[in-house]
C-alpha cells in the first residue's frame, strides 16, 4: 500500500512539474518560455513582465511592442549599471532577438514594464499579454503571477 501511494505521489509530481514546464508558446521561429510577473501591492502603479525568447531561425527579429488589458501601457525596458547607479530606460527601438540566440527578460535586466495597472496583480492569477515582433507578428501569451519578490525558478 505504501509503495502504491509513493508511486502515485511521484507520478502526480512529474505530471504537475511537466505542466509547469510546458508554459511556453511558439510563433514561427520564436519560442517564448514561461512568461511570468510578480504580485503587486494594492496601490502599485506598475509591474514587471519576464520571459525567455529563443530565436531558432537564421534571421534576427525584434520585440517592438507589447500590450495588456491589465495596464494602460506596456514598455520594453533595460536595466544596467551606470557607474555605481542602476539605471532603467525604455528601449524605444525594441529589443533585438538575434538569430540562433536566447534573450532573457528577467529582474535586473531586460524586462517589460506594465505601466498604469488597472488592478493589482494577484498571486496565482494570469495576466493576458500580447507581444509584437517586427518579423514574426503578434502572439497572445499569459503572464503567471507569482509571489511578491519572487525570483526566477529553474523552470523559468
């Protein structure tokens, strides 16, 4: 009986972990892996969006825009050190996705800024997001809302 329960628990864990890893999308030669965001406090005006974009093709592409009904505006941002100061700026020309490369949008680097949130982002919910690429076109994805202060896990 104990072996049967252990086997059942292990099988369920494998199935659920596979579902978590399957949170990906494909648009032509672009693969979008595990889009996520962090929960926000009730009065937060903005939130971040994070994901991985892999270009399996031989032609570069560019993330040129994003939009979501969860915010008034979505901007593509970069954070980088300027001397001893961390600076964040909008990438007006978008973000290049080189051919054969993977670009991470993660806390502390490239990311999406959901500006003018229409409601707080709540852990466990999903936020609709449309990504617009220069060559591949548009794709609708969902940002999974994780806990406030969450760091990317291995499955991201």
